[in-house]
C-alpha cells in the first residue's frame, strides 16, 4: 500500500468490513492482542507466534486469561528475568493491565531477543497489547551507552520536554546525583541545583548564570565554558537532536585553559621584561655618562677613607703598645695599683679597637647586602629600658640623669632584637659621652604614623645644624675629632645603616648649644 496515508488506509479498511481489517492485522510485523475487561484473550494476530515460537497457534489461545498466556511464555523467558521467582514475574506482567499502567515493558527471551510490550485500555474496558521485537534497537542503545560510559567527556541526553533521558557517570558526578536520581528531571532543575550547590565558579549571580545557561541550551547549537570551584574548566556544547530533544557534552579543557593562561602570563612577563630592559638600558646609558665625573671623586674618597682608617686604628694601637712598653720597662718599680691602671688602659684601648673593627665589619656586610636580620616583634619601650641599664654606672659617674619615664609598653616594632639594642646603645653612648656633668638624657617611645619612634635626647652642647648630614658619614665627629676615646665616628653611621636595613630611618635634630636628639623610626609588626 505504498503511497497511501494512514487515514486513507483506515477508511479503506472500514469500507471493506471487519474481516478485511483483521486480515490486515495478521499482516503486521508487530503482535497485536486484545483482551476483554476480564483479561480474556479476544484476538491475537499470527505474528504472536513469530515472537513466542513455542506457543500454540494464536487462534487456539482465544478465551485464555492473560495470566495463562504469561505462564505459557515462561519456557522462552530468559532466566535472568526470573531471578525474583515465577510469581513475581507473573505479578509484574499482570500489573501492566492495571488502570493507567501504560509504561512499556521489555521482556528478555532466552534466545537473546528483547520484546517490548505496550498496553492500553480502550473506553469499553478492553486492553490492547502490542508486542514488538526491539532487540536491534536495544543493542544500539546499549552500545551507545557503553561508548558514552567509556568516553572521557560527560554526556547527557534530554527529551523533547527537556527531561533527562540518559547520560554517563561523569555527568552524574558533575550534577552531584546518581543517574537514577537524574532520570526524569528537567534541565532547568538540574542547573538550578548546580548553581546553588557551590560547585560552580560563578562570575555573575546564580539567577543570571541560570538564564544564560538556558539560552545556550535551547539554541540549535551552542558552546560555552564552565569553571568549577575545584579549578576544573569545561567546554559545554549543547545541540538539538532530530526528535526535539537536546544533547549536552562536557569536555575537560583544564589543561588547555591553564596552558592558555600560562601563555598570557608569559607574554605579559615578556613585555614587562622588555620594558624593564629598556628602562635598565636607559639607566645604564645615563649611569655611564656620570661615571666619568664620579670616578675621580671615588678615588679621592677611597684615599681619604684609607688615611682616616689608618689614623683611627693607630690611636688605640698606640695606647696599647705605649702602656705595654711602659709596664715592660718599669715592671720592677711599678706598684700593683699602677699595673692595674695601665692594664685597664690597655684593656680599654683593645676594646675600642675591637669595637671599631666590629663596626667596620658590620658596615661592610650591610654595604654588600650580606647582613641577615632575624626580625621578631619587639616592645620598643622595653628595649629602651634594657639599653638604659647598661649605662647607669657611667651616667652616675658624671651625675647624669637618664629619664625613661616616657617609654610606655605595648608599642611593638618588627626588628632584630640584638641589632635594635645595639642601635639604642650607640645613641645612649653618644649622649653620655657628650652630655656635661649634671645633664639629663631623655628616652622616649611614641607612634608616628605607621612607624614607632625611639628617641634619645640630651641637653649637651649639640651639633651645628649644618653638620647633621655630615656626621652620618664614617669617621666624622662634628668638630670633636680629637675625642677619640668616645669612638671613631662610626656609631651614627652604623645606626643609620641598620635603620634603613629595617625599612626605617634615623632622624637627627640639633643646633649649637641646643642639645642633641636622635630618633630611630621603625616599622610595626606586619
């Protein structure tokens, strides 16, 4: 009946009468069975015997109950379908004739075929069952499922109503549900749950992301990217299927994304490097122009430094050698008190020499960038009090008062504790040395912006304002170079260097006859 529509076929069959219609039903390649309201067989076409080859002829089955027909099928049913027992299998089959129990049922046969049974109730109570061999179709679905399961991509298929049909374990894992839980869920519900689960890295609100995802999903074909909070990136492709459904494929592109990001970062770093190279080239060109003018100054400074160091080293050495020679020459006539006095002077000269050598070594390490600080949180007020204790005897010998009342606790700095103590000690040492008898030295700690200020002030003769910058240079004494007993002029230089090494600063305030104040500015704990 090629070229005839279904309506035309039905009209022709009705004109030819019931016998022609039944004859036509016998020609179908689908088994058709009709049962009355009591589940007795009214009609079965001959194709039923092609499906169940051990059944008696279809015509001889008329009048049998559906349950009897199921029992006759049992020898041909696959054992796997009967694992729950014959009674359970029969009961499941009978339930298909219940009210609105219209879900198709697959029955596996022992010879490997799969039969799909569809049931409907007519308005008069009769039940119509269609039996079709769907082996090839089911095998195709099985092979498709196996292919999907083996794929590294996540697959999901949705029907024309946008309900989940099938997918693989990768998709179920991404959705945070099992395949059974996903079955029948709408796409919108799945992505809504995902958007609020915290698994998706959202650049917009959850509602905006859901709407954008729905637009992509309903397009005939689209591609989008998705990032999870675990750092995994996916290329998401949605495609309409011929039956009105949707296929969704997730491809892991994490490594590709990382490579692209790394390439962008590398290109950015390369451009930064090029800019830095250009800047350094300009700097070197400018530096080369200035080198000629400063070379002579450097030679002069080197000569002056060597001359000054020689002079400063000779002073304590002369004291050591002179008094040791004196002891050697007058050993028989010296009293024990004189020996102790000369020995003390030799010891003092040795200490001054060692102090100078240590200061020079510290400055050398700082200049070479090899001085390692061990920074910890240090209480500034406590550090001032501890340093004060080391100079109490010297101060008392000159009737000098060291006032540390303005050193409140709790002002913390980030510093090398030993180095900070040495810096404060150097400032107090200078103050005791140059403050006249009966003078006052004041220690204080306070907050100045994001820094903590540790100050040592005295009411001594002070330093001319014009000399404040110069005395930070090595071996400078601000007009008191003859007083070598108090040091070689390296103390303030070293304090200044250590303050800058701590990302701090040293500030000096003075004037002739106005006393002298040195303030160390130190950063607080990070």
